[in-house]
C-alpha cells in the first residue's frame, strides 16, 4: 500500500523521519507499505511537491522561489484524490 506523506517543516524531526523511512524501506516493503514523501513545506526550503516522490537531495536543495503559504499548501492538498489527517 502506497502512503503519500506531506511533511510540514523539515527541521530535526522532519529530517529524522525521512531518514528513518529510508532506513526502514526494506522492512516496510515486507509489510506491503511504501511510504513516499510527496510534499514538504518549510519556511527555509519553501513548498515542494512531486506526486511521484521527493528525493532527499531535492528536499535539501529546497525551492527558495516558491515560498510556503497556506493557499499553496491547500492547492497541493486539493490535487490529491484522498487526504487523511
């Protein structure tokens, strides 16, 4: 089962979560779980979205020309077929 994740913030907690997901990829796949980080919103890195998944490098690079704001975040969430919070 594919699980799309939207990280709000990419500080210590967000970075560690992404790292844990990468480290646990094989174990999660064994359970039929495929977590994919599809969006990250932070003040420093801006708002990034890719429905096929963001790489760690893309997240680190950020998008300084695309500031994070609530309207943009709502638009991204609206693009998803289903959203669970």
